[in-house]
């Protein structure tokens, strides 16, 4: 027998000979038997996954990040290594990609496993950045209008993102009245979203609209008045004249006011009564208005559920799934509330055998404002790891019959007693026999192995494997 061209293949050269009773030998003849491995290897492709672009819109789709093939196996070849080819298609937005990775595995004899595909989604999750224009002040016109166009108030600069180009920030304006007629406070909120829907944090620009045009008026003409019999005088506006032509681009119902400066004239009782009519920017106070601002905490708390765990049944097939044994929530945190305590509800399903359970424990955490963290689940596996017990029948001797047969039935050799288990009922031990020849013809040594005992051994081996 010689090795073939690949692992597992053989060339068997079988030489046939034939000799008669007188020693005459026929010419030898050969038969060639070719042993071929035609079983394809097997493997498990890595799961579909998502990766993200970097700041320069590149991505790393290496096996170290996206996962490698597992469970590579073949009946004959060893040290197999799966390979792959990638097909890359553009995703729905700039920078996103759909990588279809096709994995193949061929053994040394050329047997190829069925190709398996892995989908790697490349996503751009980096928000764009920009700089909002500075706060600014603009002024009303002669007709009390204003121009708050971007050309005057400034545009966004430094628009940038890792993958998209030609970004254009947009804005919405919220306009409130200022402290006097014609003045406004414009709160301009700028937003910028890239092609993949990643939004930069909004930025605000405050545009103050100010009326800086002074009002106009005409003072009354110079005039002369006279003293009375008691040397007093009346310099009221009704006699001396009032301001006319009061006008302003924004305010209405303006009223000029004045102050008087009095000096003695050239003779007793005469006065030089000068007054200055002035019309400044009159600030009218609106009736007070109230705004109720409700501050709401809408940030949900966070926590870490305990890890999945395994617990075991007791001698009476009960179990303790208390938090003390299965683990409690850690890292409970909230921005406002303190002393939070997560709670849980359990959903219990039967496992694969008597006494085993699958407890799905759903943990929840709610802060004082009613914000709920996303529920987290913990799987608690309840396992019966207590082996059953029994008493095998005593060693015994049976005898052959007249025709040198024997009856080794349980009825004659004895049955198992004391079968018991913490969880299972109606257990029935079975056996296999190993028969060896004894010291003389017809004598036998039957070694009877109870399968219930074999089950105990298997359970112990399984428990040892888990602990490793």
C-alpha cells in the first residue's frame, strides 16, 4: 500500500496467487485498489456584521474586525485554511458600502465545501461639523423693515464631513419682539445633515434687529408773553406753542417733552424763558408676560444586567434562583435620580430533561421621572447535575444446560434495586453484556454493565467538560 497524491488517498496493489496440491503455481496477478477521499470539508462562515467608516471615510474590513471562519474540519486533511473574495457595492449614501464576502474551503484532494457568504455593512456614523456665523446686529430701514438675509448676517463656514461633499447647512428662525418698537431678537438655528442622515449638533446665531434712526419734529416758533397783574406769567404750552411734525420710522404716538432754564431779563419781572423740546427714543414697556419653562429629565438611566449563569437542582429537585446566587444588576446610574433599584420578572420554561429549567429574567430600571432604560435579559439555566443511584444485583453463578447453552436472563441472575433520582421518576436500569470464555469449554464470564451507571459516568464527564 502506498500513499496517494493527497491526504487520505491510498494505492493498494493486491497480488493474487494460486498453487495446486502438487505445488504448481499460476502466474501471479495484481489488482490495483485506489482509495480516494471524496468527502468535502466543512466550515462555518462568520456572522454578518456592521463596521464603520473612519474620519477620512475609509474602513477596515480585515478578518480581525469582521470575523474569521470557524469549525474548519475535514475527514482526512488537517490545517485547512478557508479563503475569501469580496464583492463591494455602494450603499444608500456616500461612504456606505455592502461587502459580500464569499468564503471557500478546499481540502488537499480538491474537495470543495459549498461556498458561504458573509455580508459586511460599512456605515458612516460620523456626524458632520460646521461653524455657525457669529452673533450680529442689523438695523431697521426708514420704513421699519429689516433684511436678515445670509448675505448680511453671515453664513455657515467650515462645513465638513468624512464622506459626503457639497454639504449645505440650513436654518430656521424664531423671531421675538425686542425692548422697543421695531427691535427684534432673531434666534437662528443652523442644522447640517450628511447624506447618511448623520446630524451635527444644532448651533444657534442671535441676530439683534435694532432701530437706530432718530425721530424728527418741529419745535414751536419763538414767541412773546406778558406778565399779569401780580407779576406772574403763564408759560404753558397752550400759550407758547407745542411741537409739531413728530415722526419716527418705527414708533407711533410720540410725545416730545421739555425742561425749562430761566434767567433774569433786563428789568425786574422780565425773564428769559428758554426751553428745549427733546424727542429721544421712547421705550414703551409692554405689559409683563409670563413664560412657564418646564425642565424635564428625559434621559433614561443605565445599568448592566448580571451575566447569564447556571445553577443546579437540590436533592429534592428544587432550585434557588435568588439574586444572591444568580447575580444582581451593576452600574445603575442616572443623571438626576439616585438610589435606583432595578427590578426583574422571570419567565420559566422547561428544559430538555426532568428538573431542568430555562429562566429568562428580564431586568428593568426606571428613574424618578419615569424614564425607562431598555430592558435587559439574563438567562439562568437550571441543571440537574445529581446522578441517579441504584444497587446492582450481586455477582452470581449460573449453569449450562444439556446442550451447553445458558440462561442469563434477569429473572435468573437478579435485577437492579433501589433505583432513585432527585428529579426523574420511573427510572429503569438497562445493561449490556460482555462475554468472555471461561477456563474450560462451555464456561463463560459475563460482565454485565448497567446503562444507568454508564449514564452517571457520562453526566460526570459532561460536568467536568463544562468546568474546563
